[in-house]
C-alpha cells in the first residue's frame, strides 16, 4: 500500500515537472514569435524542396543545404535568447 502511494505521488510530481517544462518552453517561444515563425517557414520550404525532383543542376541541393544552415542559425538564435533573455 505504501509502495503504491509513493509511486502515485512520484508520478504526479513527474507529471507536474513535465508540464511545467512544456509551459516554460511555450512561454519562451511565445516571447520570440518572429524567430519561431521564420523557422517554421524554413521547414515548410525544406519540405517543398524535398518533394521537388532533383533534376535542377545541383541548385535544389544547394538550396536544401542553405535552408538547413538557416534553420540551424535561427535555432541557435532562439536558444541564445532563451539562455540570455534581454
């Protein structure tokens, strides 16, 4: 009985910590909506490029590489802000 009660309490505490973390992440993302939107648009563009045929003389692949680099840069900017809020 005590073991199951402790397990339930531990589960409730873990559940609370998970949702506090999710809420914190959402709050940080909401504080920089333009960066998050830009990253989402980049993901959309990457999806479209991946759906296109590869017969573009290598330019499609160059664009994919550039977008992957841009996604990394935007994500780094978001993470920098999250760790160094103004």
